[in-house]
C-alpha cells in the first residue's frame, strides 16, 4: 500500500470532519423524528399541525437545537430551546 499520496489530517482536522458528519446525520434524523411526531399527534390524537404551530414549544436538553430548527422551519413561531451545555448552545447560536 502506497501512503505517500495519502492526505494526512491533524487530529483537530479529523475531529472537525467527524463532528461535521455526526451533526449532518443527526440533523437528517431530526427531520424524520419531528415529522413522525407531528403525524402521530395528528393521526392518533386529532391535533392538527396548524393548531400546534400557534402553541409554544419547549425543547429541553436541546443539544445544538436540531429539533428546534426543524420546528421553526416548519412554521412554529414560539420555540424555546434550553441546554445546560455551553458548548452546544454556542453551536446553536
């Protein structure tokens, strides 16, 4: 195996790439999770999406806000996200 042409990454660069991939995958999953939850609320409990959009939403332990962003993008106008991790909150901002 010839590694002379292989691109070498520093640990920080590798960690940045790995985290980016992790965040992208989790963000894709968040959209599926939110859509599934909204369908469940409507199908099982008869709660319409339009009625929910006017209600406040509290996202506890929000991490970097992946669910909050999806809700906001879908028209929820009163979303509050809280997490105790300042690292995640800074990523959220």
